[in-house]
């Protein structure tokens, strides 16, 4: 994403907009004939969106917070129980194990995805501007996580999966990718990297294109090698975008569900029971909605902490580029 | 700056002599492309195989025991005996029916949401009315509510960060800026399930479980991101033509549909494509609100088909055929709009 470019554009667009709005307010006061009746039409035009906002966004958010303080089993009305859900949560071993599994997944998938996509974007940037290649790279992003999970559970199948056949042909031992405790989460992380990598790479690629090529020419004149230029020029200039991409990837990874549901269903023996999966099974397996809502809010709290840590990264990069 | 822009498009890949480094880089790229694309080939290869032949020759690069059987099974064209003879489970998934559900779900949702957003965007960009700025601010706060985020790809977050945050956070200096920025970002991260659960309860109370209305409504009316995106674009358009038409006595609605909308068609198409991809691939929300086959989309059917193989060895060939059918619309969309999709992801819709 061309953060910088679009930022500049927004600002250019926003400034006249502000002026126009100020004028508009004057003409509104003057009751100018050109805009008489705008009000009524405007409310008609935004009515559907407003209904959607109030009913399906604002209300559910507040209700979700309320439900987390209740005992709510769907069939009977919610009953206020204060912090009981949270107390129970603190002693719920499955919750803590799910949190651990999720963090493990996040660390694996985000770090691998970042390394591969930065490398891919940099290589694309230096080698070719072909839209076809970029298009092919983004292909997995277009298919659903269910399809990705299904295909890879076939390719990673212990007996007939092509990956294991290749491993055995190379003299290795077969790996129980999705059916062993130690491999379940790494395998799911790899599937998720496969699906998401191209998308991240294209965003980073767009960021790379905002770096003026003259910088590289200057570097080359100074006799810097490609690798050195990558470390000393590309990475620092890319830091704001990288920080953003990391934040987004972490957000996405924390909410992983589809791939897990298709590939392992949380097994074997909770080895891949990620948080979203556990919340889902609490809510729709045991109909304990209050408890599930409390877990959702807790996940939210975890993400708050992570974001504030990320903020330091963002801010650090800002001061870096400004100097 | 303009002279730079006017210069011939910059090419970093100006022909240079071959070096080891470039060779390695190409090798890496080819490797990445191979890993990216190979699974798609493997789907096709497996979908044209006979299950028994698959077990005998799992490594064959070409379809093992070539047959159209898996597709016939999936499309409900094969009899039970035929399907069992090829190692199928005897169950077919009647994919056409689910395909139709997916088409209805994705199309209706996309059309509705883009239409509603366009109307609202016009009200915010062109009309003058009391409370407009307040309403717009209110809508934007909803960008922080996650339900919508599960319906559109991460794309939403990125553009949100680059536009809103950009101005207030990069140019203005104010107390508590870093705190607010963090708050904004965290609000975007509210787990989708926080609104999805209450929305499920709401849909249940409305008696809309197992209906297209229940599936479509929560995501079809309001998208803060779409509104914001379109409004920004409209503000950038010259108003001359529209004002001339108004002076000639054309009504506001006529101007909206006759002039402004056609001029906004580019971003509308971009939003439609991204929205359609998101809806087509959506799994979690339909999983919550539908249990009846009559309305379930393809993603659900596929997951069920995978889990419910009664035999020890799943009907992989049939599964891959179903997968291919499920992915086909996206692949077709990609062939038609590939460049547009790539650019809209990379450049946030810059034309």
C-alpha cells in the first residue's frame, strides 16, 4: 500500500474539502437556494447505512460487553453475575493453553510471512515489474481459507500427501504434519503463510516503489553491494510500512479460525485449539455465550497490550525517517 | 517533481549483465512462484484421478487413472455405484445448489453494500445538511468496530490507517496523540467474535437464522470503509458538470444517478470486486447463522464434505474437484480483473 502516496493525496483532497465545507456552512446559514432541501435528501440517502450502523455495529458492540458480565445460555435471558466469568477464565486451563497455542501460531506465522514477503517484494522490485508475476503471487489470497486448508491437508497427508512423498524420496522420515502434537501448529502456520504471503508482499512492493531510484544509484556509485543497500537503504526506508504490516498480520493471525477448523479442528488433543476456536466451541458447542463474550473481551485486552508495544516501533521508525 | 513524473516510467530492471546475485534472486523468485502455484496444479491433477489409482501412484505428476468421475460425483451426476467404484464415499455434495447459494449471498451482499455506501457517500460529499459532519464522524468511529472487518479483507485496515491516521496523526500535534493512535488501532483489533456473537443473538431473536436475510443483512447495509473511500473520491471530482446540470433544472437524484455515479464507477468496481472476494470466501459468519443446507454457501459445504467422509480414507479426488469448483469463480474474476486487483491492493485504489 502506498501509505505515503495516498496520505499526500488525502491531504490534498482534504484541504479544499475543508474550505468547501466552511463555505457550505455559510451558504447553509444564508439558506442558499442551491442547497435547499439537501437535508431531507441526505437523511434518505444515509438511512440504510445509518440503520446498519446502529443495529449491526454499535448495538452488538455494547451488547457484547454487557453479555460478558452475565450468565447467558441463549435459551434463558441473561443474568448479571458481575466478574464471575472473568474469575472463571483466570482458572480455566484450556483458556491459557489456547492462548499459548495462539501466541505460538502468531509468532511463527507472522515472522515467517514477514521474512518471505520482504524477500519476495525486494526481489520483485529489483528484478521485474511484471504485473503477471505479481498477479500469480497474489493468487492464494483470492481463494478462501477453507479451500486452502482442504488442499494443504491433502498435500500434507501422512500417507498419500505429495509433501511426504517428496520427503521420503529425499531419504527423510515421513512427517505427521497435521496429526501430531508438535507439528500441528507449525503446519497451520505454513498454510497461513502460503495464503497470506503474496498479499503482504504486494503491499511491501508498493511501499518499495515509493523509494526514489536515485537513492540506489547513489549507493551504487559509492560501491555498495545489493545486499548492503538492502540492509542500509531499503529496510530503514521501509520501516513505517513494515511496522504497519506487522500490526495487521498480528491482528489477523490472532483471529485465525477457518484454516484450523478445516485442517485439524483444534486437535490432536487441543494441540491446535486456538483462542477463536475455543471461543466458538464455548459459544456454539456449549452455548455459554456470556463466557465466550468474556473471552472475546480478554482477547481484545491482549491485543491492546500488543498494539501499544507496536506503537513504540511505529514511533521509533517515524523519528528515524525524519532525521 | 512533475518533470520526474513525466520522465519515462522508471525501470529498476534495466538490462544488466548476469551476476551470481541476480541468478540467485531469480532462483528464489521461481521457487516462490512454484510453491505458490503448485497446489493449484495439484488440485487439478487430483480432481481428475481415480481414488484407487491415487493410492497406488501417489506421486504421479499426471492424473492417476484419468477420469471425470470426481467432477461427476461432486456435481451429482454419478450414481452411487459409480462413485463407490472410483473410491468415492457414495455421497455427493450437490455442489450446484451450494454454488447458487454462494452466488446469491456474495452477489446480493456486494450489490447492497456498494449501493447503500454510494448513496451515503453522495450525501456526505455533495449535499449540505445540518449534522452532516457529526454523522460522518459517527460513521467513521464504526471503522473501529470489527464485524465489518471480517467481511472485507485486511485491506480495510490498511487504507484506514493510511488515510485517517495520516492526517490527524502525522501533521497535527496534539496532547495524547500517541495514546489516541494506539486506541484507534486497538479498537480495530476487537476480535470479530465480539460483535459476531451478539449479532448472532440478534439474528436469532429476529427469527432470521437459516435465511439469506440473516446471512446478508448485518454486512449489507453499512460499511464505514466503503463510505469513506467513495466520499474521498467524490470530493476529488470537479463539481462543474453537476452544478451545470443543477442550474439546468435537473433534480438532485438525477444528478446523482446520471452524472456522479458514472464518474465514480472506477472505485465502485474496485470496492465491488474486493467485497465480492470477501463475501465469497466468508466462512465464519455463515457457519454461525446457517445450519440448513438450503441456504448454506459453498465454503460451508466444502468443510462439511471434508469432515464427513465416512471411510478411513477421504475421497480426496472428489474433494479436490469440489475445491476447484469452489475456487473457479475467484480464478475467473482474477483472469478478468487481475491487474485491477493487484493494483487496488498495492495502491489502495489509486487510478
